[in-house]
């Protein structure tokens, strides 16, 4: 765990993962109505499309970067990696991630060859608790999605961006365990 809290000099250790698919759904609202009458909102069970959220968390500072996409393809992942490299412009980057097939495609491997300061560190299979962004997804859901109704994927993407901005304005080092 010291790699997360005390990375080597001139190195950013970043926990990377995807969340989704998220669907823009309408639910029955909770409001006062006459007895026997209910608010008329028909659920559509995600018929308005799906949204994926790519995210990276730097545990040492608590800084987060998110990127939304309408798919989880290698091209979406590479676009996200380009954003990560543009955001952390100096020092070496160690990206801790799971073994998703999108992370290991030929185009992603070629991308890493073109970005010498980026290294991938794959966590063991079936060990998601080793990636600190996993518990942070609950924080993002609470900030952006809980209790909200979205009519489009763009509304959901905007809510996620606002939640990320709010988190970064109030960030703190992200600790795995409580301090002793």
C-alpha cells in the first residue's frame, strides 16, 4: 500500500477503471398525490442509451479525472489515456488497472510505446479491492447520480462532470485504511 501513499520520486501512481454501463432511466417520482393516484412517469429501462465513465484517481492527492463515452471500446479508452497524459504532463505515470481485454488490445499497446513515461501495472485477477478507484465509484454515484432523473446521456455526463469538479475542489488524500 505504500506505493499508493508514498510513490517513488517524480512518479504519479494512478488507479484507473471504468464504471458502467449507466442508463438514462425515468422512474416514478415520490411526491404527494391524491389517494389512489400516482405520478405518471413510465420507466423506459435504459432505452435512451448507455453511458460509460472512465476514471482515474491519484490516491496521494485525491485528484480525480473522469471521461464519459457512449461505449467502452479501445478507441474510447485511448481517448481517455490521452486525457490522462495531458492532465499529468510531468513525471512518470504508473496506471494501476484490471485485466479488461480493452486494456490489452494491440492499439493500446502501441499507444504505450509512443508514451514512454506511462507504465501499466495490472492488478491480479479477481482482486478489485486492490484498486482504490473502486470505492470511489460509490462516492461519484452519490454525488452525481443518486436521486436524480436523467432524460438523456448528455445530462448524465454533465452531472458526472459537475460531481468530478466538486470532488476535486474538496479533495483530500484517499486512504485505504483509517489512520492509526
